[in-house]
């Protein structure tokens, strides 16, 4: 592992928080494929409680209302795996947020990290803090520039400082906590060729930005993106590398054909052409769509519907209300309200045990692959497929997935009139049988890595071991 990756891995797994009890890996746990590994939370609250569970009123900033107190965010942790990676010296995946008319995703915006894309890929780069031409860090430019982008921006955003996440008060505090460890000082020096120092605000700001680059480097590494799922192995070992693959069951192969055919999943969950045989397929178009997920009233504080990409467009200075968007078919009012990033489907079924519940979609409303696939098939309650299954719109008061399934109904979408809602068009009325739904689920389960990322072992200093102080 390269020193920059080793530093990033430590930063990811150590409890760098106030109090020191939460790491990136708390919310992006390897044994659930980079998302939360507490079943009961996934089942109800979904959002993960931050390092300090109870914010006390005296912590309020001046003028802040008590009612804004929250100890958890309002979204499901998406996986941090297969977001972007470097494979055999080739960078794959996430690019900066593109809004051009004919970008890599055609007329759709794409790129950027977070459910709404706000880690747009330029943020760390624009700090100009990473490479200093006057010291050894400047010599790293040629090697590390590939790590600048949405993943670094995401870490810079930053979970370390977010009061509902790792809750550090300042970059100085983050820098100091890392500086107080043997791994922090040593790995930082190995990675950057300069000492980690947190004496001033400026020094801490530099270190903090470089931590973000290191986090990106590890998250882009082969350690975090293994490409060794049942599907990958079957594909590599297949005689002609075409589906049906000898190494998959009939049901799994059937699921593949549906995914790339009548079920239309590959319209969005596809990064490398239409037939699904690319070894590095990521199962996402890196773009943003509204698929009509119902509102999750069980999130802490029952936040208002999440408007997704729309908020990022506003923050980038575009005015979606004034038809400011550069692509005519979508220059309708509020075109991207409710559009969320298409997540990768790799490791979507990775879980610690059989009875373990994972939550799906940005607000975690769905609790199983079976139910989200059934939703794609029948969510257009006016459609023929819904009629065949007897699925209707839920009456008021039926809001959870459990109650909806029990009553054979779907609640209305979180944002009912989202202009780009795919229900009734691309999704929602797929005409699949129950057997075909099961085949798609079986196929999704072949995308689970066969080995799991391991947390780093307790750190051994690379130089002379330090004397352990007794307490
Ligand atoms: C308290 C839980 C929590 C912690 C701690 C946390 N995250 Fe996250 N992470 C989330 C949530 C929730 C989101 C989605 C937020 C959004 O989209 O606005 C997210 C989003 C991300 C994404 C974006 C993935 C994508 O496809 O767009 C990455 C990458 C990521 N986190 C990495 C990290 C790193 C690195 C750290 C540590 C520095 C970290 N996270 C700490 C909960 C957490
Ligand atoms: C129009 C684009 C589109 C199509 C078509 C589509 N998806 Fe999705 N998919 C998305 C988006 C966008 C999300 C996230 C939605 C949200 O969070 O609001 C998503 C979420 C998911 C998730 C949840 C993943 C997670 O980590 O939370 C699964 C599983 C999934 N899709 C599977 C499928 C399958 C299977 C099909 C075909 C039956 C399909 N999708 C068709 C865009 C699409």
C-alpha cells in the first residue's frame, strides 16, 4: 500500500471525533459494503447518530433556535466503495460535476459526490493548499493530482467538522488529534515528505486539506474497490466472457438479462456500455434521477423532503427557477427537484448476517432488495403491472415500507410532482412477474465482493518503538 493510501486508511478507521468515538468507518462499515452496520437503526431511524448523541442547549450558537437541535443527519450513508477508483494506473469513475449540454452523460448533469452532488470536484483543488513548490510536498504533484476530485472534496466538506457526525470544532482540533498519534506524524511524513504541524490556523488548514486527499487516495485504492464478486469471477473465468455465464445460476443469468433488458435498470445503473460485460462496471451513470421514493417519516426530526440536486444547482449559482439551466429539454421549472445520485449496486447485498436489515435509497425508506425491485415494477399505481398485482396508492396514515407492503400499496413519492419523476415512464410499470423480480434480486446478489476490507491493525511505528506510558 502506498504511504498516501496508508494514511488515508488510518484517517478513515481511527476515531477522529469529539468525543473520540466515531470514525468514517462507523457509518461506512466494511461488513455492510460501506454503509451502516446496525440493523435496528437501518430499520427505523436510518440516519446515524453523531459522535455526541445529545447536543445540549448551551452548545447552541447565538440566535439558534432550540428546535433546530439534532444529533443525526437526515440521509442514509451511501456506500463509499466503487464511487471512484484507480485500477492498473487508470482512474475510473467519478468526475467533477458536469452541467454542460453534452457532457459525459449526454444532456443530464453527472459527476460529483453526495446524494445531491455538492462535492463537485473543484473544492480541494481551489484551496491551493495541497502542493507547495517550496518544499517536498511540491514533488508529489505528479503523483497525487489524480486524487483531487469529488472524493477529496467530500472528505474536505467535512464529516470531521459536522456536528451531527464527527463533531470536531475546527480544523486545528482535527489536525491536533492526528498529530497526537504516532501513526499520524509518521504516515503524514511518509506521504507528504514534510512534518505534520498544527501550530497555526494556516498549518492546520493545509494538513486538513491533505488529509482529504489521503482519504480519497485510500477510498480509490484496490483495497477498497476489489472487483472480486461472484459476477466478476464468473465473468473472468467464462469461456467467451458473454452472458449467460457458466459460473452463475440460471436464475442469476436470467436476472442479468432482465436488468439489461425489459427491467430497464441499465438505463441508469450502467457505466460502461449496455451489455454488462465490462470488468470494471460500476452500475451507475453518476447522474441524478427522481425515482419517486416515498417520504421517510422515521428519520430523526422527520425532515422535509430532500430536494437533491436542485439545492446544489442553486449553490453553484444557477437559478433553476429562472430557466437558467443549459440544456433545453430540461430547462423546465425546478427540473432537478428530488433528483438523487444513482448509487452503485456493487455490494448492495453485502451484510453481516442473514437477518440483518439494510436500508436503501437516499432516505433509507426501503428495507430490502425484494421490495425496491417490486417498487420499480409496480410503483406506477395507475399502470397495468400494478393492476395485475392489485397494488394501489396507500391511504393516508400508511407511511412505512412495512405497512405499505402489508396493505399492497405504495405511498406517494416524497416529492409528488418532481418534473423528472421516472414513474409512469422509465420505471414503475415494468410488466415483470414475481419470478422475474426474484431473478433480478438474485442477480444483484452476485455483485457482492467475496472478501471484505479489513480495519488496519494497531499501529507499529516504522522507526524506533516508543515507550508505552502506563496509566
Ligand atoms: C455519522 C455518519 C457518517 C460519518 C461519520 C461519515 N459519513 Fe460519509 N456519509 C454519510 C452520509 C449520511 C452521507 C450522505 C450525505 C449527503 O449525501 O448529503 C455520506 C456520504 C459520503 C460519501 C459520498 C458517496 C457518494 O457516492 O456520493 C463519501 C465518499 C463518504 N461519505 C466518505 C466519508 C468519509 C471519508 C468520512 C470520514 C472523514 C465519512 N464519510 C464519515 C454518513 C457518514
Ligand atoms: C431512471 C434511473 C433509474 C432506473 C431506471 C433504475 N434505477 Fe435504481 N436507482 C436510481 C436512483 C437515482 C437511485 C437513488 C434514488 C434515491 O435515493 O432517491 C436508485 C436506487 C437503487 C437502489 C438502492 C441502492 C442503495 O444503495 O440505496 C437499488 C437496489 C436499485 N436502485 C436497483 C435498481 C434496479 C434493480 C433497477 C431495475 C429494475 C433500477 N434500479 C432502475 C436510478 C435508477
